[in-house]
């Protein structure tokens, strides 16, 4: 809903026809017009450009611009004068995203990235890094392989970006609630939600996981941590596939090298996520050892991993969790009960469940508290900025979703085929209804691109049985298949 005082300020600079003003009042736009963005004073406004298709992005009046916001607090001494800038060793082709989401827009949305210093090609967050990362996921922020008819192709791609940015605000935003003490509510929101990509490390900008002398003001500060930052999850299978590093250095404040606390735009955490991201990197010919050097997520620039790790997490399902991208695009199966309750198709709510198990709903006031409420409010703001629909109010939260994702029963992982391990035949694997580290992508629940990985994952499971049968509680006496 447009605020009349902001509309009047724009009218002092521009004169619109009565027809256009009626369109703004009702929140409607002429379908025959391609809409461009013009900045007048401190406000972005709609401008109709008949017959122009150069820029399909739309930003609504009232969303201001970065120059109208108070400066954010800065930490550290700023980016270096020279550095290794982001590059892509694979030279991936440009993404469709680049045709509509520009560097100007990135810098308007995230003027306080990198601890308040702004986007910088010398530091983890920049348009160059974002562009390179997006090329590895050509479906991100585009209309590729999106089949829902609820929204247009243009709306789908904007909602995808809005969802990713909303989670980045909650995970690594400046989240300066003091803005609401000094600015009008809409103006405060315009600056608050421009605070994304601010922090690098969990608990930042000054992370208690790090040495107080090097608390996170440069990307290299995360090379070692205190014990609280280790985030090492251990089980027989996790330790086999994704073992934590036990390396230490001579630093009593932060002696541990195996530190798997949150890093990057949406905070990849725990050794098994670092390990799975490492596996994916190897599948695209990028060989890094993140289990022994997890801080490469923040320091590696060829390609830039701080954004790439977050996009990987956003775009990749981990049964029983669909990819957040697939939920926002409607490429998921929520089950009959959820579908009947409206939790189906292209919605936002369950993404908060996936990223941090949050389903508390939206707070009634601004800016509200952290967690799902902030994700919802940020999603609304970015959708408004992009002039894209948010979808039904109810499904912006997962609070009322009848069946949680982990209670939708289908096969989730490859496990030893217990029906044959006792036989005098070679061991094999089969889909199982419980979770594991070798995923099975049920064709009824996951996109075809992931279903295509099942054959490889089955072979990986079989190989792991012979390599380390004890992690499955198997031995040659109880499981004769190991003899074949």
C-alpha cells in the first residue's frame, strides 16, 4: 500500500497522467507496459516505458535508496588496497539472472555489506562474487525449470531472489533495530533490510568464537577458534564421511583449526555441511579441503566461496528437506495433508523450517524479533522492492503447517539392503525410510536433476559398506554378504 506522503513528494518532481496515478493507487500496472526504475530524490518510483524490454525489474515507490540511509557501524580498517579479486576457474557461462539483477541494484540493496564498508571485490560480498556464484546455479533467480502457473516467470525469479536475500538478512544482516527509534517506520524498514551481507562469521561482527585480538574483522580471522566454535558433529557414519580436523595451533584463545561454526551469507554450519559442500565442489572440478581448512569458505576467491556456499545450501535438497529454492518455486511435494491446508506450490513459509527449524510466525510490530518473524518481514520487503507478490499471508510462516517435513513419510537415504545382508551374495543398498548421509531422492518428491543422482549414490553406499562395515554394525559373521 502506497503511503500518500511519499507519493506527494514524488509528485513534486514528476507529473503523471491520471491513468498512471490510478494504477499506482490500486497497486496495478498495465500488463502491456514494461516497467523501468527511476530514482527521484530519495524514492524509487514506477515508470512505464512502452515497447522497451531492456530492464524488467520493478521497484515500488516508498522503498527509498541506499543514499537515504544512515551509515552503518564499521568494523576493522576496511578492505585492502590490492587483493585477489573473484574469478571463476571454470568460466561458467553467464546466468539469466545477470540480465535483470545488476550491480547497481546489488549495491543499492547491500550498501553496508562487509562489516559496514560496502560491497568490495577484495572481500567476501560483492556483485562480482554474487554473479560468479549464481552461474553455478542457472535456475537461481531465473525462470528455468519453473512450471508453476501461480506466478509469472518474472514474478517467480524475483520471489526467488527475495527469499534468498530475506534469509541473508536474518543470518548475517546488521539488523540495526535502533533505526526505528529515529526514522519513520517505512524509512527505517528501507534501511533495516538493506543491512544484509553485513557479517561474515557467526556471532559477528565481533565473534566470541574467535581470538579477541582477531575477532572477525578480516576474513582470515576465522582460521582458528575457541572450543565453542568447533561445531563438530560425530557419529560412526558422520565421522567416516566427514571427519572433523583435530589440528591445533599455539594460540590459547583460539587453538582449534577444525572450526565449523557459521560462515557466509546464510551461515553454512557443522562439519557434515562443510563436507557435503566440499563434495559438490569436487563435482564441478573445484578441489578444496574444507574439512581441514573450513575458513576457505571466507577466503577463497577462485571461485568466491562465501556466496557460493550459501547458494549451494539454498539450492540443494537434503531429504527430508526440499531445497528452499524448490519450495519458493513450487517444485516440491508437501503431501496430501499439507496441500489440503494450503501449504503447497510456490510459498515461503517452510523455508524457515529448513534453514533453522523456526516456525513461530511473524511479530505484529516492526522490526519485531529475530528468527522466522524477521525472515517473513524481510521477504515482504524484498518482494515489495521487486514489485513481486508475497503469496498468501498464512503460508509466509510454517507455524500452521499440519505435517512437518520430517514427518512426511517416504524413502530418504540409501542404506544396506537388510533383506539380503545375511545371504551368500554381494552386499547391496536400497532406499530406506530413515535419514542418512547418502541421499535417496524419491521421484515423487524431488526434481529430476536430483533423482538422476540416485544411481551414483547407490554405488557410493555399496562401496561404503565394504570400506567400513562397522559403521553399519556389520561384520563378516553376521553379514555374509561381506565375503562376496
